[in-house]
């Protein structure tokens, strides 16, 4: 009997050690992947932040936010939702920052191209025109063109530098600029005139996209309000009548209702996004 109990204890101890080793290995892989992706993402946006500090902040948010929500509400469902929000928040923040930087780059690009065209028309070389753009324009367009200029000074081919710029930014306006530069280098032509026409086209495109954003902003706001309204009402009703709302969070039928609500909200958000998204 004692031998059997000892064997069972050893098996349980070994299983616990294996589980801990697996969790440690998974945590190490997650940390390495997170820090590497954070480092590349931050460098692409010229934000030189220690990725290890970002990882520690992410872990703190992921662990502390659900605990605080659970202590404040006593509802495990809210704690799980807080954990999901803490896990999604870093990625969402990066997407918002990247989109904001891309919109700023798109607005600055026509002026930069006009400046390049004027420099070329005045007799400057391409490197001198790029240097003027770097010195006279604000970030982020000056940052991206500074990379292009440094690669040119290091001897990298223009086509490779432009291709790397397009792959790094993944912006349609930059793709048009790269295509125009590559075609002008291959077949020749007046590069200053090409850049002038491209700048005019991009300005008209930016004006049209601004009008579309203004016209669809009401629909986007309605989608956000409609999506947040059930969650807001559930919170208000829980504060007013916790006994009546508790089965929604503690029973199997309540969990099914919550799952159905989130599925319907996701479907509604998908269709609203399809309606208000207009490609130019």
C-alpha cells in the first residue's frame, strides 16, 4: 500500500514538473516572440523603446487587470473579459499608432514629392533632392526618406531601396511613388514632371479619401455605439439589480446568452464595417 502511494505521489510530482517545464518553455517562447515583434514594430515607427519593458508591462496588465476587475465586481466573466482586453490592448495600441503614422505620411508625401521635383528641376541630383526632403520636411516622411538616402550612400541599388521601402510601409501611395521611380529609372523621362504629376494625383486622392471618411464617420460612430450599448446596459443593470443579473453570469443558459450576444455583435460590426468601408 505504501509502495503504491509512493508511486502515485511520484507520478503526480513528475506530472507537475512536466507541466511546469512546459509552461516555462511556452512562456520563454512567448517572451522571445513578443520582444522580437515589438522591437521590429517600434523600430519601424522610429520608437526606440526597450521591448523587455514593454513585455513586462504587458504581463502586468494581463495579470493585474483581471484581478482588479474580479475584486471589484466578483464576477468571473468580467475578469475573463478584462484578461482578453489586456491581451489585445498592446496589439490594438500598435495598430492605432501605425495607422495614425501612415495617415500622416500620406498627407506629407505630396509636398515631399513637389519639393523633390523642384530640386531636380533646379539641377540637383537625386541624392541632393532626397537630402533636401530629409532636412526640410517633418516626420514621418523625413524619417522614411532618410533611410532611403542612407541606403543610397551605402551603395545599395535604388530599386532595392525603393522595394524595401514599399515592403516596410505597405502604403498604396508609397507603392505608387516606388513604381513611378522604378519606371522612370528603367525607361527614362523627365523625373521632375513625373513627380509633379504624382503629387497632384496623390493630393486629389487624399481630398477624396477625406470626404469619404467624413461621410462615413456617422456610420462608424453608430456602429461603436450600438456595439457598446449592450455591454453598458448589462453593467448598469448589474449595479442596479445584481441578484436578477447574477444568473446571466453564473448559469449555463446565461453563458449561452452572452455568447449569442457577442456573436451577434461581431456579425453586426462586420456588416457595418463592410458598409462604411469604401476603397478609392
